[in-house]
C-alpha cells in the first residue's frame, strides 16, 4: 500500500459558549482547525486533525500546520502509511520539531492502518479498557460566580471532573476555586489550571489560601523549575501539562517527582505514535494521565477516545470531548458524550466519516487530487471504477 495523495482542509470551529478564555487574558472565539486526508493506492483514505489553541498557547498555529503539511506531504508520497515508525522517522528527517504538524498526518495513517486491518485504532493501541472513558469539562475563565454556575450546569449534564481556568488575578483565582468547589460533591474532581499564568509569588499565595480545599493544581508557572518550587511548598496533588512536550521532558519531571498527573495532548507530542509511546511509559511508571489534545472537533475527539480507551482505567485520570464544545460537526461516527463519558468507536480505524459538505474544497492538494467522495459511496458504485483510477 502506498500513499498517493494528501488533501488538507481548513475548518472554522465556533464555540457553544461563544468564547474560551484562559490565563493572561488569552481568548479564542473561533478555532482554526486543519483536517488532513491521506489517500492510498488501495482505495483506503485516512483522516487526521490538528487544531491549536490559538496561536499563543503552544508553539503552534493553524496556518503553520497547513504550511508544514504542504512541506511534509510530498515527502510521504509513495510511502506505506501502515509503517508508522518509519513514517515518523521520515517526517523527523524532513522537518525538525513542529510536532503538531506531524500529528495530523500520523493520525490519518493510524486511521488507514485500522481500516486496512479491520480493527479500531483502540485495538491497535493496546485494547479496550472498560466500557467508556470519564471526561473532564474545562471551565472558561470568567468571574467566580459565573464559573461556579457553569460547573453546576455541566455537573447536571453528567460531568464529575472539572478543570477551572485560573492563572489570572490571584485573589480572584482563590475565589474561583472556592466557589467552584462549593458546587461539587465528595468524589467530584476539581483541577485549577493556571496554564503557566502565575508568577511564583502568585502561585504561592493561591496554594496557601486554598490549602483546605480539595483541588488539584495544574501547571501553575512557566518553567519546570518554577512549578517544582511551588510543588515543594504545597501538599495539593499536582498536574503538569505545557512543559511535558516530549519523552525527555516526561522523564525529567518524573525523576524530580514534579507531578502526580500528566496531561498528554496528542498534537503537542507529535501524533498518536509518540503519544502512545509516552502513554505506555506512564503506565509502567504509574503516572496517571489526562488524554486530550490542544483543541479540535470530531476527528480529534475520535483520536482522543481511541488513545484514552486503550489506556488502563486506573491510570486514566480523564479525557476530553472537544466535539461537544464546538457548534460544527465535521464527521459522522465521532464519540458522543453520555453522562460525562465517551467511548471509542468499534468501527475500523478512527470510525469517523467526514462530512464533505462541511469541509468544502481542500486548501492543499498534494499528489493525486482524488477523493471528493466518501469511500463508501465509491464502493457502492463499482462501475465508477474509482479504484482503477487510483
Ligand atoms: Mg492544562
């Protein structure tokens, strides 16, 4: 099987809540997402998605993803999409860094591997643990009372884990944490995620002021050294996210005892291949994980579900259903949240069928400009000889 073409589509993903706000006054109203379609000479195509959290969260942005895909795509033509380690080596040789660019291509090739073998990606990543995956809900940064009301509202929808966006004014953040926790029951999980937004003196004030509150502290400051300094002066459970962007970063943080939970974002790590490697190491080391991505729609949510569902339940702290935050559905078959949980599809590959009417025309076409129709439709009309044209 050989890759014969790659299409990249740009999709705007608006939000049900209108905007998403986090530390430092950062805010996004419409997410710039890129969907990638990898076409093969076997008539199988695979899909991936990369959607940065705006251009100012991680070193990643929407047009950068597409520029990188246009650069890497031609290098993958003629390669076997099922040979994922080899593909990742080729991508690394052709483009240093830029893991988020490689993520969508890697994800699409996992989709192809699943379709080629008749197995869901979840099975290929290690097997299914449990019936479903527990989700967390991120609570956009607002005044304390509004955030607490959102927590109560999403709790009524079935969520039991909440991630408050703090990292603002420390006194207001203290009020946010207290107001949100007051809406929760014992057993519910509250995480205060500062997204690197506090200086050390601010983080120190907040963790001291909420010492009596049952709350996890996530990525309080910008660097590992700063986070470690705060961790050493608090007894709250500690989550690291932004600074754990590679296997080396994970190993260093683990060796220093810098975290209790780590957030694995697929595109931050470079795709499902690299995320699985780090996930498996975390399982061995006993580090609990939140399985997620920076943002995304149906395709990203499907990939998260497969990686999360193939993670042992006791090490699965939570996962994210981004497709329930956005107003646009880009694919059928993606996981749908039920009672605060979701499950990976049991269909081959990622189990999604992109809605071409939503995607429009590709912004980038590399190699043979095929596709335009879903594979299922093409199969229904063998006389159209689509496979022969490939
Ligand atoms: Mg985080």
